[in-house]
C-alpha cells in the first residue's frame, strides 16, 4: 500500500494530505467540467510578491504533522519537514524508500515579468525522474484564513495545481493537490493533508542560519524554460507542462537529473546533504523481513534499545522510509543539516509502525553539517519489544 501511495504522489506533481470532510477536501471551490485540449497552453498570470504573497514562505516553513488522505485511503500519521535552505527558499521531502522519493520546494524567482514565488516538485520512482515547476497565481486573505494557489508554470490549473490554506489564529495547514495526467482529464483532487506545526526550533535554526526570509531571487526563470528539454507528451507537438523527465534502470538522481535537462537539480540546492545508513541485520532478523528506518529529532529508543513510552517522541519523525526485502542500506538525499537520531525497526508484526513485538536497537545519533556527506552503520538490532 505504501508503494501505491508514493506512485500517486509522484504522478500528481505536488504534495498531499489529509482530512475527512468535503469542506477540507475542497478548500477552493470546484473546477468547470469542460476538459481542455491537452495541447492548449493556458495564460498563466503570476502574482507579484512585491504587492502580496511573500508572507507565504514564512507561513510554510516548519515541521508539519498530521493525517494524509490519498484518493480514498487515509494515512493516520504523516509529516513534512520544511526548512529554509537559503534566504528565499524552503524545502521538504518524503523519502519513501529505495524505490524513490517525493519533494516540493518553494522559492523566490522572476517569471513572466513578475517577482513571484515558484515551486519545484517531483522526485525519483523506480528509475523515472520527474520535476515540475509551479507558479503562485493566487494569494488571498479570506475569512477562513490565508489562501494560496500555485499552478503549472506553463499549463496552469488545466494541467495541475496545488492550494494551501492557513486558518487564522492557528498553526495549522490544509494542503491539496490536483492533477489531470498532463491534460487527459479535468484536474482531480488526489491528496489532502491536514496538519499542525510542531517543533518550531528546527525551522528557527535554519531561519537564523540562512537569513530567511528575504525577497531575493533564488533561481531566475525570467527567460522561462528551455523548450528543448521540456517533456512533450505523446500526441502533442509542444510542451503543455513545465515538466522535465528522464528514465534509467536505476535511481541515480545525479545522472537522471542531468539527462532530464532539469534547470535546478539536486547539486544546485544549498545546505542540503546526504546520509548513507548501512544496516547489519545480524542473526535476529531474517533477510526477507521488512525494515523501517526513522530519522527523528528525539530518540525513539532508550539506552538499552527499547522503544520509549513517549508519544511525543514519535511525532518528531522527520523522515520515515521503509526498505523492501533484502535491502541493507539506504541513502537519504536532499537532507537538511542538523542532529538526528537514526532508528532501524524490524517490523516483525508488519503493521508499518514501531510497536510491541518489533526488534530495535539502542539509540544512535548522527550530526549532518551543511552540504555534508555522512555514513552511519546500525548494528546490534536485537532488542525484542
């Protein structure tokens, strides 16, 4: 089920999230029911953040913890870790596992003659690399809170878009995303996230380190996108989406990024680093047993290796991939600098969560400097909870 969740995430080109009422799922009203010609390019009109909308960046930064609704499947716990990586850029990623990941970042740019906010969304899935670019075209102060919309930078809301609402007088977020499969249908809501902001010290440390937020250009799209690299869907002759795509037989994000022609790749992101986690299963964990890997702000096991009896510690999960059969290492990419606890859980009861009956190890910490490349080996996974 988790792989199905990620595939949906990657296809729709924006982040997701959850709740259970129609009011939350539809935070912006309905789309007209007339599909557009998939070859049509919409007249996208970016907002000028010198007039409104710049405050979005500061509102969006933070560790958001909540629930996630994907189509009709509800995930009762999900988290996004958005921190500044430059004076005008915030970044968040979901590492699904070795099959792939999903990222979305928001940054200041110039586009179509406006100083505006853009988003970069995509990731890698089973050898498919995709990034799509969005531009903010709505920033509204509504009775129910601040509302923002970002649409495909070429195809507009006929292709795909994301919308976010920050209810007034709260630290909460609703985040919807919509996709049309690049023009095959009217954009439908695929995901809805409902969350609250927690652990503000994480974003605050990044804010201080980067001088965030400033109204300065992170990467400039004043000249638009090179049409020679944009993905052109079968059946049309001109790109209808600001999307870059590449395929290989592996998930090498570096070579895939170069092949795709993506103008703003992993090597261009400031501050972010990598962490390779190697795992020694020992004699207690069968090679076909699934493993859960957690990066968290607080330790979720104690000095003896038992899971802590503290629900708040589990809310500090920042990344939470699962490994498939036989995998004994995982590379975290696009990772914020900071101090993490690394926990590998042998999910013996296969409930996709650290619970009674699982096998764990004593707490282990790692420090990742800005643009760092670190490696850690987890051994002695032998504590039965």
